[in-house]
C-alpha cells in the first residue's frame, strides 16, 4: 500500500491567504461600522445639546431684559445661523468618519462644545442678573418712575458700619449724583456731614445732616431735596462692606489724591494711587490727616466714586460682570424698582465707555450749636455758605437739561 497522502488532505496556500485577507477585511468593516454608529449617535446627542443650549441662552437674555435691542438684533440671527449650520453638519458627521476627513469631525465637535459652554456661561450670567434684580423686590420701595433715558438724581448715603446695610446709623457720606445719559456726564455734589440744616418736616432747631440718617434714608433724601430745591429720584444706601466688595469685584481702582498722607497703616502719594478694597476704604474714611478735615474727606470720597465710575465704564468690566453683580447682592438698599434697575443696567451696557464725572462740594463755616436730635447739648456744626449752595443748585439744573 502506498504511503503518499491523499490529494483531499492538502490545503491550498492561495485559499488560506484569501480567507485570512477576507477575515481581516470583515473585522475592519465591523469596527468601521461600529465607529460610524457611535459617531452618528454622539453627533446627534451633541446636536441636541447645541440646540437646547442656544435656546436656553437666548431665552435667559430675553428674561433679564438688560441686553440692548441693537445687540440682540445682531446676536440672535448670527447665532441662529451658526447653530443651524453646526447642527446640520453634526447630523452628517458619520459620513466624515473615514481616516482622512476625521479631523473635520473633531474640529466640528470642538466647535460644538464651545457653543455649549458659551451658551452655558450666558445662561449663568443671566441667572445671576435675574437673582440680583429679584433681590431688590424685598428692599425697594415705590420710586418716582423716572425714565432712564432722561437725566436723574441718585442720593448716595454711606453709613459708618460693617455687615448688614439695614443697620440704623448716621449717614457720614451724603453725595447726590446727577446722571445725564444723553451727554454721558455725572455730577457729584458732596454735602458735609456736619452741615447745619433743617431736617425735613421739622421746625425750629436745626440739626447736623449726618443725624438725619438716624431717622432713615428718606429723611436724609428729603432734607437734601429741601436744601437744593430739586427732587431726588433714587436712593442708594451703602456701608463699609459694600465698598469693600465692589472694589474687590472690579479689581481695584486708580484714585487721584490731592496730597500725600498716611491712614489705616497705608501710605498714599500725591497723584494716582492704585488701591485695593481695604486701601480704598482707608482713603475714603480719613479726615484727621488734613487741615480741612471733613471737607477733604468729602473730596476723597468723591474721588473714590469717580474711580469706580471710570472702572465700571470700561469695556473690560464685562469680563467681571457676573462677579460684580454677585458682590452687590445684599450689600446695598435702594428705592429703585427692579424694572428701573434693569433699565439702568441696559442703558449702561448700551453706552459703555466715554462717561465723564465732575465733583463739587458746598462749603460753610465751623460753629458750635445745639441740634434737633441731641437737645441742649452743643455740638460742632457747619453753617452753610449760601453762595456755594446756590452755585450747586445752578450746576444741578444745568446737568438736568
């Protein structure tokens, strides 16, 4: 019997190679199909996220009402076109899963993530704005309803306390700000804390202006209305904590000092001083270093407000917009309604940059006299200089034109 193997037991080499080749191709095709399915469904999910995030972002902007109409007219159509194109491209991404154009899919995915993150940021900022405005509903009283396109007056009352701004205290800062949105000018009028005035609704003995704060911010506002003969539209009551938080939020301020002095452990030079929040507070509170005492302190307080207005008027403030609003939440009291605050913020965003400020102060003569709130106990007071008061009245009316 022959020992040669039968022909049927031989495996052709060509057939074996073809089988291995086809097996590899099937594995590659299966992997490619799986990747295509994953890419397809991932793209669909990302497309839905892009569309939802855009709707939420735009909806949040509309809800706050702070974005000027001319910005929305540009933002909405441009954003809508971009989102539609991105969503359309995402739904076709599975067709780009071949090796060569894969970078397109990666780039498109990165762009989609950027849109989602940007929309999320807009939503977050809008929500912070809404919470800030809503918080005013609990503290605001009825206001005059001044249209913010017209000039208006804000009484800034600063009390000498930390913490809760609702604490009953004297008003050591008494500045009225005349704001003209048309000319983009702000007039700051300082009235010394010791000004000897007739408290609103009283007769006979006069009192120091600072004591009006004990009876509430409305008493201070009405007393200043009587002094300058003009209605004051809004009140803004702040304290030391308010100033610290706002200066921190804007990243410090550049304040101009008339002279070099030391206060609170800090040294200030004549000229420009770059101050953090604690330095700004020390700068605004000091009076014992000056021969003019409270007069110079009033000027320095105006310098700090001027520096804040300058900082808030810069386009870069938009970067810290959310932080600024968060810092203001609960740190001041106002009689402006939430709709009026919304209008003021919108007006500021619409005309950001280019604001100029002017500061003046009324003067008087030091004296000793009894006061309405302390009875027969003589105190230091400042008898008003009628000429400076009349000059301030004229200046206020000029800004209101």
